[in-house]
C-alpha cells in the first residue's frame, strides 16, 4: 500500500501498472497486487481504509480534548480535526503522499464512482462520519444540499496545499513558512465554509 500510494501520488492512478507497484514494493512477483488486493480499485479502497483508520485516532483524541475542556467544538475546531491529521501521513522521506494521492483520486476518480472509505458506514469511520455531520450542522448545510461537496472541496484545498508544499520542499526547507501556510490554509477554509 505504501508503494502504491507513493506511485499514485506522483502519477495518474490509471497510468500506474500493478507490476510497477509490485516492483516498487520489492516484490518480484508481478501478480502480487492482484493476489493481495484483487485489482487496482480494491487497492485504492485498501489505501483509503488504512489511512482513514489512522486518522480516526487523532480525530477522536481532538474531540475528547475539546469535550474535556467543557465545550462543544466550534467550526474552527471541526476544520482542524478534519484537516490536521493529514500532516502526520508522510512517507519515509517526509512527503505527504496520501494528500497527493487523495488529490489525484478526487480529481480523476471520485466522479467516476470509486468509493471513498467515508462512503461506507462502519465502525472504522465513526469519528469521520460524526465529524462530517458536525460540520454540516455548524455550517447549516442540509445533508442533501451540497454540503458534502463543500466539505470535500475544503479538504481537497488542504491536501493540495500539502502536495504543493512538498513539491516546493517547503516543509524541510523552511518549516516556519510551512507552518504559516498550514495555518493560513485552515483559516481560509474556515472562512469559506462559514
């Protein structure tokens, strides 16, 4: 999954061959991906499930911290909970490959019907689903009135910022400027949603 995410981050998903993924993963068997996942669509789903599960923990902890402080989350808190976990999803080189992969997916595949882990109601997405409902409520979006599109666009803005920052090597070249960019992007998203 790490090898696939890295390749998908740098190339259109449809252009990456399964044998290329197996080779990058160090597996000499060209059929390894098909054996373990079935095909490319199933591999994409596995990456989403893996990453969404990883983000559930910090998102749940952020909710708990807000409730321990004796308050309900404001829109700024919710945007932070939605976006900030992407910062921790980096490869061995510090690149935000999941953010770049997510960008490729949303632009090219989401309209074609490939499901995201958030589309599937399960225990592994309970915090994400609660978060999306809370953002809908905080913004006054109806569940069918385009709120999901707006939230998805906000999340994509943050993911694109990470991918652009990585291409500029900003996180390693100028960490202070990168932190400033993160905060500016979060503020922009909050303003756009409100």
